[in-house]
């Protein structure tokens, strides 16, 4: 599920106040279609042409229901239409796992992607392809546990530039009548990448690697910056994920995609040794090109543990000294008592 869109209309206005603007967490181009690789990039380079999209989604109605009233899901959550698949029918399965019936509206939106992978919807976004596609049905009802297959027919216009062209399918559930003047319109987005045949290139550049210069231990956030230099999206997905390596160990970044002409900042939590001056690095290569590497220096020193240890040692020393003083004081008192007793007898 790529995210939850919250689109509001105020005082009965039909305009969507979030249209054309970034909705935090609204949509993301990273979630892979289950069983459907796109551009199968590897650490040693990858073919530029995305692989065949996922198989036709099942239309089974044997789905379990979630406890929530709203439970709309879509599969696949992202479509990659390879050159050989242009003109073929693409399918997305909508499932109502909630406890209430849903009215679903399907819309097409052009988008751009920010450095975190979130989508911004823009009518005139670069490489827009929403006008290439016919979607059916655009409106349907879903009972709890029911499914609906939505088809998308792609018609590539003559003279289209080779490379990726993109848009998003938005599955909206209009808000019901409620109290107050603000209504919430919920929905899901499924990014669609259409690859026009021609001279295709999925090259990317590793533009930076950042991490805290000092850590007292535990997981350390490492962020890699990647920019797409080619004309098709580039995927970094298991088993060929981008990884940070240090001291013989590797930690994979989450699966992510770098769309055409876009940059991505992707982070992972790296677990360093107990104490070290470490140099975690990230490496990968485009097809037929030298390996690119970025390295960052991280000093790991668990000073808080040493502070606790030093405090414990200091406390132990104070306890020993105190015990010795008490012992000496008791010896002195005993000596005085003996002296006083002897003096009394002599008298």
C-alpha cells in the first residue's frame, strides 16, 4: 500500500485543497508490485528495459476482513509497463477488507517525485502520461470482502520520446455525510511507469553518503543520495538492494526506486561495532561502468558506559575509604576504652 491520501473539501466546495501539492505520506513510488520486478537493477549494472509487469491479479473474494471500517487495498501497488507490454491491458485489483461498503472513484494524475519518494500531483508534470491511458471502470461499489479489477489500456502517441513516461492511478473513497463542514476524501495511489522503446538508459549517480561523525553506539542512521542520469527509472530491490558495508558486515537499504530525472535520499540503520573508528561505505556500478563508492567516517565510543563504569569505580573507592575510616575510628575507640579501664584499676 503506497499511502493514504487525505483530500478535503470545505463548506461543500468541490475543489480538492491538496490537488497539485505534496500530501505527506500520500503516495510513494517505492513499493514494489508483488512478484513483479520492474527494472531489475543489480550492483553490477542492470538492463535498461523494465521486466514484464505482474501477472493478472486474482479476482478471488476469499479475503479476510480487517477490524477497521476503512480497508481498501490495491494490488499491484505499482505498475511498470515495459515496451513489449504497451498496448496490452494492464490490471489492478481493488479489495475491500473493511467492514463497510465502499464507493470507489478512479482518477488519473500526473506526478513528480521528491527526494523522499513522495509524489506531488501536477497537471503539467514532466513526462506526463495520464492522457495515454483509458481506465475502466472509473466508478464502482465494493461490498466488504469484495473485489474489483480495474483495467488500464495504454495507447502510446506517435513520436513519443524513448524512456519512462508516468502517471498515477488514484483510488478515491468519497467521504460520507458527517457533522461539521470539513469532509475527508480517502484513497490510495498506484504509480504507473510506461517505458517507450528506443535508446534506454537506467544509469544513476551516487552523489553522497552521510552519517553522524560521532556515535555512542547502537544503530546509526546512514543516508545515501542517488540521482537518475538516464531516461528510465532505476530500482534497488532485494536481492540486489543497495547496501552499506563496514568491517565485513553489510546492511541493506530499504527497497527504493529512482524515477527518471529524479534524486532520492534513502536511509538505513547500520549497527556498528561496540567501539571503533569506522568507515561505512556504499558501492554500486552502472552497466559496463566503473564501480562508484562513497565513504563516511564515524567514531563510535560508548562514553556513557565508561561514565557509568567510572562512577561505579569512584563509588566503590568512596565506600572502601569510608569503611576504612569507620574501622580506624572503632579501633581508636577500643584503644581509648582499654586505656581508660587500665587507668581506673591502677587508681
